[in-house]
C-alpha cells in the first residue's frame, strides 16, 4: 500500500476523539466496519442495563414511575442536539417503519387529504417505499417512485402530499442537499419526511437551519443503541398538535391512565407514542446518548472524512487491478461509508474479510459496504482493514468454497 503505517499512527496521536475508543466494548481481534448497520456496545450501556435489571428486581412495577414511563421524551431531548432540534421536538419510540407511517397519516390529515400522491425514491432502503405502498393500499392515496438517479423537483406537482427521502443514501453514502430539496418541496405545497438513518451520529445535521418540519431515524447504527433499539421521530414545534397520527395507542393518549373509551391525542410529541416500550433497551440507549453529549460533531465529521479517504487511498491500486468499482461520493457529498461494487465476487470478498476479523457488510446487487465510526475506530484500524482487503483480493482467498455459501443475513 502507498500509505506508510507510521504516518497513520501519527494521525492517531493527534486525534482529539481517540480516547472515546476505550469507552466501547469491542473484541480485540476485530476491526468493526459495520457500525452503519449495527453500532458497537458502549461500556456504559452494559452497566445501565444491569442497573435496570436490578431496579426491575427490587422495585418491580414501581420502576414505571422511576424513569421508565417518560423515557421516550427524555431520550428525545438528549438526541435533539445531535440533529439540530430543540427540546420537545423529538420522541424516541417504535422504529423507522412505524414512524414513517405515523407521519404520512398525520401530514395528510392536516392537509385535509386534498393531495392524493405519496412520493418516495426508487433504489432507497426498501422499508421506506414499502410503508408508503402499505399506506396507499389501505387508503385512497397513490404511491409513486422517483426513479433511481431522478431529481426530486422533476416529480413534484400539486398532487404530491408527502415526499419520503433519505438524507444519506444507504447504498452509495450520497448526502442529499437537505436545505435545497426541502425548500423545493415546500414551495410546491407538499411536505417532506427526511430519513436520518445514516445521518444521525455520522455527520452534522441541522434540521432547524434547513427548515425541516418532519424527520425519522434510528438509534442502533451510529448512535450505538443496541440491536432492536428504538427509532426516533421529529416534528418542529409549529407543526405539532395539528391532528391525529394513525397509530393511536394508549401511550399517545392525553390521559393514558384515565382509560377513557375514546381517543384524545396528547399534546406535543407524546401523541406520536403508541404502546409499552422496553425499559431495558431504553436504558442502554440512554447511556449511549449521554456519551454523545461529550462529542464535538465537527471533529467527528472531520475524522470520518479522513478515515474514508484513507481507506480508499490504501485500496485504490487493488480496485483498479481487479475491476472493483468505487462508487463512494466525493468528500463534500459523502456520508460515513465507502461503497464498492463487484457483482461476481462481492459477497465472497466480504465473507473472507469477516473470517479475518474485518467486519463489513454486503447488499444486493454487488455492493460491498464499509462503515466508518469515528468514536471507536482508529486510523490504524482503517489501515489494517485496508491491508486485509488488499490481501484477500490480490491472493484470491475469497474464491474458497466456504465463502460462496450465503447466510440469511448479509
């Protein structure tokens, strides 16, 4: 490789975020480049879950009045600064899929259902399109796709009610121009729901600065909330209290313990809650979000870009020799991942790397995806991962039969 190891070690010595790595529990023999799919475990999260188990054992149902019940709003306020929101504008609840459904229903009701089209993007992570299709299947709405490579503005008209768009595309890592696209959608009289799944905890996001009214996201990727950690939902304060959301569960009721026969929505973000949540998983996430209060997001973004560029530079010659395409966007348009395409051997290459302890992931068709998480990756980790990549590809190690066997989860 063209980059010397000693120069990489110098980067680690100068890294203002280097100390955060010691606050995560990672196997010593592993280089984890899949935090864009599931984040690593903060040590504090393990301790927090143990504390909640003790609380459950000793306090039993009293725990609901000792911080469990109001966790969705409390964690929402912890998360808000990471996405440029204010207190009382974020609730941590359910998951992205359900939260998109809630927002589509909430928005279209406030528009008096006068606009019949829900617009989502082709080639996006499928759940966003699936949930739009499901909503339309049970209502009078029509679902339309923006084709892969299409420009949002070319598909806007006075029929469009809601646009669903990812801020960072899950395949390429392309960062959308949030401010400009939001302005265009609002100018045509529609609303946009931004999906922040690959943004929150990966780069600086400022929803208020870009006049964003609605957004969703998850906490198990870059925010390290744990497997199955809840999603989050954002509604700007001027757009709250304008109607019902369609999943009218009892935790979203104005008085859940009055047990009224008729639904009345709570004020503010609480109306977007549904049913009972897991105190255990919320305690793990809360510990991680507390850690995030210490993170300088500008430093995080700078390190992310340096790491992705270092990886690309180290593997560039190997990619060229073996017809592996690098589709990673340029730095100013890049999330926190490197995306490569090899239709024939992509899956096997990723499997061979995993056996070596370098964990990335594979997505059909042909996508090798490597996520770079600045809080628990060092520059030397990146250099070593790149060396393993080059060794696997140059030697043909990935051609072994065991690497051709598909697992259920890729």
